C-alpha cells in the first residue's frame, strides 16, 4: 500500500444484539481510498460498548479483522479504540495502536474526524467514519 490511508468511509454498520456485550459486528460496505477496489465485508469479533444508557461514552474494539483484499490489505487489527465525549456529535476519535499488515512499520495514531451515529435507539443503523491516518 503506497503512501497513507487518507479516507475510510463505512456506510452500513450493524450492531446486534445491543444488551450485555457485542460479540460480532459486521460492516457491509467498507470503502478505502485511494486504495483500489472495495472491501465488502469486515467483521469485528469483540466490540464492547459501555455505558449504553443515553449516550455512547466508551467504545473498545479488541480484535478488528479485515479479510482478504486480493493483494492489498490482508489484516487490520485495532487494539485499543477509545471514544470520548459523546455529547451532541463525536468530533474526534483517536485509535491508539492501529496495526496494518503486511504494511511495513506500524501506525501508532489514527484520528477519525466526524463520527456520526444515527439513530441511537435500538440498533445502530448507520455509522459514517471519515478517517485520516497520521504516521
């Protein structure tokens, strides 16, 4: 993957079930540009949301796996994903330790500007993440 990951947009982000702990999250359309092609399925195995009453205060993603993206990104792992304050709209999300393999080196900081969740009752139907990776 030449250069940096400039933009990542997630169109449909479905979370089920919403009680206790989420064991599986499937992202159907995950678009990475300027990477050619498109990821159709991304599965997050352990996705913890706390607390869920009213607002989303903290989101932690332990294992984030992307498979296979023919000759491109084979694995993306996010170790610690922290979301802080969620009043109104999330303007800033920082992912510490974002590891991309087989990309050489490691991205230590990823900042997501504009993280929108709607609607907040029941299921999450739409999440849009516009992400810029900083090395």
